[in-house]
C-alpha cells in the first residue's frame, strides 16, 4: 500500500493542500460525459489529449479499475479576464506534472495524472496524438476520460456548480492515480 504520509508531504511541498484521498473505483464514469465533449465543447477534435484522441469510455472505466489509490486535487480561481484561464491552466498543469513525476520517482510507477483543464502546454495544439509536440507530458482531462466530475467530487464533499459567468469563482479538479 502507498505511503500516504510521504505522498501528502510531497503534495504539500508542491503547494497542494486541498486534496482528498480516494479509491479510483469510486470515480463515476458516464457515456453522457463523452457526448457532452462531442456535442458541447468547442475544442472537440482540436486537442491532442481530448476526445476523440482518448480511449472509448468503457476502456477508461477499466483503466481506473487498475488502481487502488488516487487523489483529487482542488483548485479555486476567480479571473478578471476569461483569457487568463489558459495561462493559469498551463501553469497549474505544469506544476501537476511535477507532482506526477515526483510520485513516480518515489516508487509509484503507475502514477498517472488527469489535468484539471485542457492540456494547454503548447500555445497552439497540434490536434492529434501522433503530431503532438508534447506527447510525453500531455495528459487528458477527467472529462476526456469519461469522468462525471460533478458526481465524483460530490462523493467527497467538494462543490462544483455550473457558473453563470467568469466573475464567479471556479472550482477545478485534477486527479492523480497512484497505484
């Protein structure tokens, strides 16, 4: 079993204090989430780490079942300008990659991260996995893996609401699968 004290210290050293341990079997996966990606997201087909560049929903569900421990990381942000979201996402995702790497180096070879928002590591996405310029570091979003983030985070007492506008504080969630 994972040394949660060691991992908690690692998370906190990276500035992550708002997180919850979880059993990845508690992740709620739904086909409806993929449909919302296909028929509601302007980035569908335009991001190398989002659908249709992610596995089918059934494979995603099976993938989560290969893990016994994970962590949900919560990030809150209020932005004055909606365009600031991309820079903030890029910064947080890069920091999260460091957490994933240090978890891996600590002996958890299965460590795998789901970004809190679209990859955004590159300012201009190559659109496909084969042409991605950052394949080693790009990661899917929870939604891109079919995760019903609303239902999943609610199990742990975290809030998530549909916002009426950017003047409201956002709650974003990333997932780190550990073992």
